[in-house]
C-alpha cells in the first residue's frame, strides 16, 4: 500500500522531470512516458492542452488513477522555474476511499530519509485548496470539520531542509495552523514544528514537537518530545498540558491540570526488544470538581517478530477513590490479550476482571465482573460471564438506597447491550421504607441513553444511519412494594413499559395501598392507575401522561366523610425534574376542584380553584346520626400552594355564602363564611388583620333564638396557650338586644367579658316558659366569663335595669302565697304588681352549673295610690344546667317532630 499511496507524488516528480524535454512534445506523449515508469495498474492522465515555454508550464488538469478509481484530481497547475521549480495547484482532490482499495504492499525495502533527500531537487509545491473526499474514516469524528474546511498547503525543499506549512479554516470559527521542518543533523534527522488548532471560539489546542529520527522511518526513533496544551470548557480539566518524551529505551508521559496546578499523569515506560513496558505509572483525576481519584497502571505490550500486529497485552489497573465512607479501590486485570489479529489485523481477544469498590461522596459502587472483550476494531463486543454483578449503595442521614444489576451473559456491542437485563432497588427514604422494586426484561441493542459515547465519536451526529439500524430498546415489567410512612400503609405496584431510543414509556401501571388511618382520617384503600401512557422523551425534553387516584371513601373520626373521591391528573413538561400538572378532584357530587401546578427544583407550585357550587355537596360531612340537612347555599374558593422538602404552604380564600341548614333541635339561615386560607408547616394561621369572618342572619338552637350574629376568628390551629385561637368583634342579636364579646382566646388564659345590652326580659321569660311571674322591661349585664376555670364560669357578673320594669305575680301564685299566713298575705299584696325603678344584681356561676344571685330591687306597688317606695334584698340559688335541660326538653320534642317532617319532604324531592 505504501507504494500505491506514493503514486501521486511520483507522478508529479516525473512531470517536473519533463522540463528537460523539447517544448514541442505533446501532453499525450509525456503522459505515455510518465506511465511507463509507474508501477502496473497506476497511471496519470493529462489534459490535452498545456502551455510550455522557457519560463515554465501551465496544465489545466492532472489525474492520478489506480486500476479501479481516481486517486487524485488536480486543477489549474502552474510550474515555474526550470532549475528550482515552483509548482502551484489551484485545487487538489484526493479520494480516500480510492486509496483504501489499493492492495497492501509487502515490499521489504525500507523507506529511508536519505533516499528522499537524494532524489528530491530543490522545489516548492503550493496547493491553494486541498480536499479529501470520502474521508469520514480517515480521522476520528471529532476532527471531521477539518476535512470539510478550506485547506491550503505549502511543501518546499531549500538546501538541506524540507518545510511543510498547512492551514485550514471555516466560517464556524475553526482554524488550524501547522509549521514543521525536516533536516539532517549529524547521523540523524530532526523533525520539529508546532500546531495550533481552534475548533470553536472558546476551545484551543497547541502542540510543539521535536523528534530525532532514524534514517529508516519505521524504526523506533531514538529521541523525541511532544507537548500538547489545551483549553476546553467542556472538559473536566478545562486547562491542561500533556508531554510525551523519550530517549533511547526510556520514556515518560506526564500531564497536569494547569488551573489547579495538580498532576494528572506520570507514566514512565520502557521500549523493550519486542514491545513496551509500563511499570506502575500513576494517574490522578478530580472528578466533579472535588472528588479525588488516584490510579496505578501496569501495562505490557508485546509485538510479533515481524510487523506491528497483532500485539499481545497484559494489564493491571488499580483505581482508588475517596468518599465520606472511606477509601474505595477497584482492580482491573487481564493477561494474554491479543489486539490486531485475524486476516484483517483488526480482531480483539482479551479476558478481563474487575473487582472492588468505588466511592463517590456517600455512594459506593461494588463491582465483581469477569468479561471477554472481543470482536474487531470496528465492531467490538464485550460479553459478561456468569456471576458478574454490579451493585450501588447510597447512604444519607435518612436515606439508604441499594441498586443491584446482575449482568450474567449480557453482551455490549457496537449498537448497545443485549440480553436479559434486570435491576433491583431496595432501601428506604424519608417518605418510604421497605422499598423493594424490580425491573426485569429483555434488552435489544440497548444503550441506556448514553449518547455521550457517540457524541465523542461524532459531534456532528452523523451516526443516525447506524443508530437507526439498532433497536436500542429494553422491554421490562416492574413489580415492587414499599411502606408509605406518612400514611402508614403498605404500597404495591406493578406495570409494563420500555426504554427505547430517546424515550422511556410506561403503558401500564397500577398501585394499591391498604386501608389508611391517620390524624383523625380513615381512607379506604387507594388505587393509582395510568389512564393514558406515561412517556418521557428525554432528548426532546418532553414528558406526558395521565393518572388517576381513587378510593371508595374518606371518613373522619367524628362520623362525616366523602364518598368515592377521584383525583385525575395529567402531567406535561420537559422531564421528570420539570413538568406541569393539570387535574381535578371529585368526591360524589363534590367538585370538581381544579388543580394547575408546576414541578421544578424539587418543588411543586400551583393553584387550586373551586368554582361556585351548591353547598349541599358537603352533606356527607355530617354524620347521618346527627340528622343535619343542608338545603341551600353555595361555596367557592381559590388558593395558591407550594410543596417542597419543608412541607406544604397554602394561601387563598374559601367562601361559603347564603347557606341554610337544619338539624333536629334547630336551624341556621343565611350563613356566610369568608375563610382566608393561610396554611404552612401543618398549621393554619390567620392574622388579626385578615381573620376568618362568620355571619348568620338567623339561628335557632332548641328554645334559643339568635339573629344577625357575626364574629371574627384569627390565630393558629392547632392552637396552644402560646398561639391561641382568638374570637373578636362578636355581635349576636339575642332577646331583642345584643350580646358582644370584645376578645376571647382558646385556650382561655385570662377572663373575657360578655356584654349584654338592652335584653328584653319578657322574651327571656317566654323562652323559659315561666308563667308564674310576668316580667317586663330591659336590662344590661356584664358577665366576666372564663371557660374551664376551677372556681367559676361567670365570675361576679352584674345585671342592671335599663328603663322601667314591671313585675306581676299571677293569681294562682298570689293565692298560694297568701295561704302562708297574715304576714305572707300582706307581703303578696305589696309585691303582686310592682314597677321597678332601680334593680341591681350580682351573678356567680360555678363550673357545675350552680348559680348564686344576689339582687337589690327598688320600686313601688302600682295599685297603691301612695306609691310608697319598696326596697327588697333578694337571694336566689339554682342549678342552671338542670333548668336549661327542663326548659329545652319540650322545645326539642316539638322541633324534632317538625324536623322529621321536613326531612321526609327533602327526601321526597331527591330524585
């Protein structure tokens, strides 16, 4: 092959030699002369017209051909100077595919530099535009842009020196400059030069070399040094330097990180009689910016007695890492490997083992692998032996995840991984414990999304045809279980999916829990199901799916609940780290409550909105035994929320208005609740400036009627002494008067005051169904009030007459009292009907309901024309709880009967 590839150069040399021929000789005659001296199956073809004169030669085209194709095609050739020729070529195209068809030469004559210098006259060749066609395999993919750039080259010999200048550039910012010289020196030749390569604006590479060459180029060279520096922000080492130097049998490769001023490589080597030996060279790497890695390399390369291939190889590599859980170490070893065997000298045969642990921060990877590396250079194949396994443990303060990958008989080829591929995940997280999940399926040329391997080979993505020939798919089933710590229930899941090309897809997934009991709530088993496939196109940055979560019932410990809650949710976004959520919650007639959210940076942020809906959707919240019925009203709400590792935060507003409901011993009309929602860290909190506002137009509880009631509620729930719930601005219409409370805390830690104003006593007596005494007039009362106080509920309250009051005993009571004797008869005549002018009373109520009333009454008998003043001191003691039960009993009986009739009527209306 060496002779064939020199044909183009030989043809040019012969062409230059034609300068000694007479000028009238035709191009075809020269063509025949040149072809006569070429080896068989090679020829040159000259254009029919040329220009020859005393100054030189002009030739439109020149082709160098092999038996099957055109090796080189030159255009616009100009030769000037007969004794020191200068050859200028406007455009030269070399076909690399044609060169590859040239059969290998087994010529044993070595190529010598002395012969080159002896045969070459002083000359200069200038190629203004040089192209290589079909050169995809000539250089690695990362350098393909160079072949497609505008390349120019100059080669000259002047006296005892050859010089080569090469440049390339394109409109994308790529530049390449190369200058080198070759000259004899004593008994050797010196080749020295430099290279600057800049593929992009922020990437550059510089190389300097100085090599001492033997006369025979293919012999081991006695001395040399090559230095390479680079700047590339995409490399883990952005700015580095590598140097290869040798003298005689001994050499060394060194590299360092120029930014950190730390070593990367220090590998001494020895050229042996039949190869190369590396005895425990060292290498260093700081992975991910701070993870130190250190390694030791032992390598033995053995060349055959003739030629370079196949060479034998033995290797031992030790890699050490340092993490939070100590030092890790793996050993990669192999003996009697053979590289470059076979008819095409491209076969690989190497048995290797990898054993040990690698540590990265709090992650430990355990390897126990034995495998065979075979195939060819173009199609390598790695096959794992039985018993090969890869395991990885990740331990944190509250997380422990173990991943296990058995690799028995798995094959990794040119297009990916083949065989039965399994993955098992076990461990616990803050949310789940007892995790045990397994993926099991068949891989078919599967690359696990590791496209970076191909990108390193071809940044131009020219492997699409190769990739399209690969299935690149892993079909699997998923099964597993875990324990959901928050809800205190086991979870089982199973599904079917696959990973193909650039996307992962779940087309079946179901998950189930047991019954859930937590924080006063009981849920029937939850079930999760895919309603549409869940697909993640990670290269296109798109994920999409539709899921549904449902249960038969959510029940609260007090007796209420929701039936058949269903939460449907769709996701759409860039990936599993960033996506949007849209969904709604329904429970029987409740809802839908709409959800819009965004998950990003491990945080879910969004909005919940509840459109106007009839309030009777809350009917199931009232236990049947309560007998409460909602018969009108509406509800709506909206809230922003945020869910992250700190918990749940919600800010919004829920509003219930014009609600009406009935219960066995009462009813409520026109209930309005404005509920500003402020929820954070499992706590509801409302400030005094933005409280919960409640108002009721009418309310009846047993025999008690209230109207135009309103109050504000602020504070914290769950509440405590330090952070209480506070009632403020309480105003309740009562007995044609008003009850106000300025402030009342729950739990109460200081006395509060109930202020009664303008209370109609006649209405009080009517409610009490107390017919023995007729009482007219209004009073004010101030009742210091303290719930759960050990001494009193009402602590020394006062009652004061507002205006004229009148009291009258009915005839039966008067007659009964007169039977007591003369004194009683006189007293009854005085008190039977009185107009009270000044009434004052002290009231004290103990926690067991015992009331003590001390009153002073001043007035006169309206039937006595003298209106003689009467002053009475009165003390009364009674258990108010027992009295209320007696008062309310009759009212409840009547109201319950009325309510049952109403309830039956409501049921008849229900379709």
